C-alpha cells in the first residue's frame, strides 16, 4: 500500500487536500495506520483518546490517489462508559516518512476500514480491521476462537478447551526475541494445567482448596507416611516417637522432602 512520492492531493505536511465537498466523503475506505498520536501529544485534538494518521488509497474520478487521514479514532465496541474495550493499533510509516528515508516498516501497519461521520472527512472513525496479506492461512480447526495481542495468545478450540500462552512482547512481524513459555490450559474434562518458567506468586487473604489430594513437588507422589505433611510437632514428647508413626501426618497433602 505504501508509496514514496507525495500525492498532489496532499499539502506539504502530508495532510488531506480535498477538492470535493467536505461532507461528501461517504464511502468505506481501506487504509494503513502510519502513526499513533496519544492524548499527551500536542497534535492530538481530542486530548482524550489515541488518534491515528491513516494512509488511504482510493479512487476519485477514476484515478487512484493516496491521502493521509488525520485524527482518526477507534470505534468503541460497547459504546458506553460502563463497558469498553481499549487497545492500540500497530503503526509504522510507509506512505510518507519525513524523518527517515529507509521505510523499514513499510506495509506493516494495521490494515483498517474507515468511515466518516456524516461524510465529514475530519471525523473519520476506524470501524475495524481486515486480514493482512501476509497472515498465515487458517487451518481447519472447526468451531474456534484465536486471539493474539503483543505476544499473548488465547485459543478456544472445537472441544471447548481454553489455552493461554504468554510468549513475550512481539515486533511488527509478530516475532519475539525470547519466548517466555508460560501457559495455562483448561481441558474438556475440567483439568487445569499451569506452566510457569518464572516465579509463581500468590497473594490473598485465605486460600481454601477443596481437593481429594494435593501433591507438592511433583505429581504421583506415593502415599508413604514419610511424604505426608506433619500436623504438629515432629517428635511426640511422651513417647519420643515421630508423629507420622503415630498417625499424625496428612495423607491428603504430600510434599517432597528436601535432600540431606
């Protein structure tokens, strides 16, 4: 979608220079996001939400022209104060790059669909995206949902199983330097598997686990009394006998003993 020559329909700053009526822009437009302008940026008009510069190619009078739409905002999925979904779009300059001659990210910005409220070019809304031509072809997965955002991948498969994978921050090509490799899976039978390559930290008031068996330090620990959690002092002061020998250990909670 990118080009290296500034169209004659743009002014010297790359802004839209329309010759048609200001309220006649009623067509659905396809564009590529060039830049994200946060509310803290002086160029941001609303000062409330992210705004985007989007490069659009469309036909005017039978001629294909390229234009930059400024101040484009994302539509709100739920349209209310109480419920909302906030996210950002990938942006990289490909059409007009005033700061660099390299254009290494050309064609890698988000591909989006635009509509202008009441045909007003100054009120362009990004209503959604389309598939990138470089996307991997979908596999035959049946009824499913796949969600990937900045290295976090969620999949719900045809069997109703949920998998969450944490890969780590990704670049414009969807690649990560070092895969984190942590995951959570809930299978169709209700089993929950958690894999963490880092520390697992739980902070809570009371932790209540209602389970027939708890194994700490590895699965399939034997119910040998030596693996049971001691419920009280280690040595009975009267008999001078280990409590596990007196039935004072738990056979519900098992832990791996430290070596030595």
